[in-house]
């Protein structure tokens, strides 16, 4: 078994010590770490892709979201995942704009060129609603990873679209907070306070973030695309959502992993066909 990095070992020691005597302080530290996304550098070609679109801004809960649009026609909004950014949607945007859609992509709070320090699933979902209100009506939404979860939450809260595509979306995001707490070995008291703090700040009960439960109430046609070898969000998440969402279509890939879906030609082609109203496998 490999030894944990020194930083993780140090954090575990701190949380064990502080959590035993001051769980409230430890919980605030843990919440800060949990809700701070990485600001990754853009990959080659992303800046040129974004420069090809029209940039505009949208306000959401005190933050300024960077957004871009391409093409003309029915509006499709794209939602990236945790630690990602709008620039990752180049291949899909090009295909959709070339197929007669207006494509809108944005950087979520605390991601890319948007402002903010902290982010979370509810804040992703509310940002999607703010962007959709600005550019609507919206014909469809495509979400990758946490962006797919955000799309599901936004639909629950009233976003109206004709079609939805979820790429490698998780079925239950609370599993990630549990994995985070396990990784840092947070004491039970610290975990409980952290959960209460997050529920209060985000105005969401933890139990209401089970996306498969939400999916049972949704009626928009949905296509789920998920790789069987996804190590970040296992394939069983897609199966769980598909079983709950009425009429859902599940397309499985192999060998693309979690992020390869975004640039795979077959996945892009399948997504465009579904949004144009065609049947898919």
C-alpha cells in the first residue's frame, strides 16, 4: 500500500488533534478545503477556441461569470465539471454550432475566468440558472461530470429545456463529501458540523442532493454517455440515473475514461444527433 503524501498526512494529524477539542474550527477548515476548486492552466488551443466566440458576463450570487457564445439557432448551454472550464468544450461546440445551434458555455463560480473563491454543486446549478435566464429560452443543456449534476439540480428547480445530455455525471454527490472526509480521516464530530455548515450556507439539505431521486421527477428526454472504465465517476452512477429517469437512454463507451468523452468524435456525433431529435443507440 502506497504512503499518503506528506501534505495529506499533515492534514490528517491536524484534523485529528483539532477535531477532538474544537470540531467547529476543524469543520470550517475542512469546508474551506472541500469547496475550493483547483485553478488549472488552460490546455493548448483552449484560448484560441474561446477567442472565436463572443464573450459576455453574467452575474450570479455576487459573482461575475465569464461566458461565451457561438453560432445561431436553438440555444444549448454547456456546463463543465469541477476544476474544469468552458474552454474544454471546443470539439462539441464546433460540432453543435455547425449543426445549426447557438452554443453558450460559461466558467462556473471560482473557475476559469469567473470570480469567486469557493464553489459547490448548488452554486453550479444556480449559475446555470442565471446564465439560462440571461440567454434563454434554452433548448437543451449538456453537462459533464459535476456539470451534469448541476443540470439535474437546475431542472428540479424549474429550468425548462427540451433535451438533456449528461456526460459522466455522478448519481449522488454526497458520496464525494464522504470520500473527502474519509481521505482526511475527519473525526465524526467534525464531519457532522461540516455537513450542517454546508447545508446552512448552500441552502440545501444533504439528503435532497441524491440525483437519482431527483431524476424520477424529471420528464425531459435525456441521453447519458458514460465510460465503463471511468475511475472518477464509476459507470454504476450512469446506470443508477438511467434506471430512475423516465425514458433515459444510456450509451456506454470503453477506454475513454472520465474526460476523454469531451473530445471523442463518436460521443460528439452522438450528442449532436440526440439534440437534433435523432434516435441513438
